[in-house]
């Protein structure tokens, strides 16, 4: 849980550290606003994805289920700058499926933490494997990182792509190709 008082204190020190006047009108409420913002942006720190993935439905279907273009926003743990993009999730049911919105909620749990894209991709895939017990899962994340676009190398528009395969997806190139073709549709 975010300690709002500590965040307010830290933001005030940061503002002073960069030479700002914390008493000026435009900055008076900034520490409070930022504390509330971090409470929202880091809400996934205490949340367990099983809360969303535990409600399942029986199915005889064993064909791939794909939810694509799940938009997310996260904060890079190295610079605390945003990275954002889309997540694509596919899994092969093994007797049960989950509501499609629950896949997006699982993404939100991991995105609302200080994060690195590589870890987040694998965490999403592993949570689906652990809670749905599918025959396989594949997750791909495409993101733009503000630490790459607004500072340092300053390369706007560059994207980072990561993926994680589990079960049958890890063993079957044809399944991976089908996934890639489906997300391009």
C-alpha cells in the first residue's frame, strides 16, 4: 500500500532539489496530487491475479483463445517513467476458460506496479498457466518506453517487443506462427 505521507514528503524534497519553490501557487497541491496518482498507478502491488482468474467456465473447446490489443500503462522501475502499449494473450483451454475481461484485469495487476517489460510479460503468462492450467499460453507485449523516447537516447516511436511461451506454445512453432498471424489481422 502506498504511504501517501512519505510520497508527499519525497515529492516536496524532489521539487526543492530541482530548484523549485514549493510555496508557489502552481505547486502547492502537487505533492498531494502525485501521492494520489501513485496510489492509482501502483495499485497492482498488493493485488493477486488469482482474484480475477479464479472464476472459470467449463468448455470442450481445445482451440486457441486469443485476446489481442489489451492496452496497458506501467512505470519502468529504473526511471519511474511510463511505458505503455498493447498485450496479446492466447491460450489453449484444457477444460475451462475465463471471461475475456479477466485476461485484461490480469494484465492490469502486473502493469500497475513498478515493472520491467520482460518480467511483466512472463508474469502474465505464468499467472494464466498457474490459474487456468491451459495446454499452453503465449503472451506478447509491444510497448513504447518514455525512458527511451523523452530522455537518454531520445528515439520516439521505438517499440520493445517481448513474448513468453508456456506449454504447447513453447514446443510448437506452428502455434506460435498462428498466434503471430492472428494478432496481425
